C-alpha cells in the first residue's frame, strides 16, 4: 500500500499533536476524513467539518478520489479568520 504525507496546520496540528506524519493512503478524501476523525477525536472532527484540504497544492473540499500521483501530500487546514 502506498503512503501519503499529511501536514497539519494551526488547530489541526493541535488536535493531531503533530505537524506532519505519514499514513497508508486511502482511496478517497472521504475515507481520509473519517480516519482522521476516528484517530484524533472530537477536536479533529470539528476542524474537518469547517476546514479544507490542499492535495498536492490544490484546494479540495469534496469527498472524491485522492488522485494517482506517486507522491501525495495532504494539508489539513482549519478555517482561518480574517480576510
């Protein structure tokens, strides 16, 4: 099974207790979202409800496939205040 790099920012990093880690690669963003919520509990679930993801630098909010790139980096971004 291939791996992905997950990077966490702000509240997501606080919920995960780390800024970066490597996980087995799920097929979809929806699966990743569920795995993160299960692994890190309510604080992460709250971030995931309101936040967004960057997948190899592209903003994603849908639940579709993660893509076929050999190297995959997923940034977990909480909602940001301000403008």
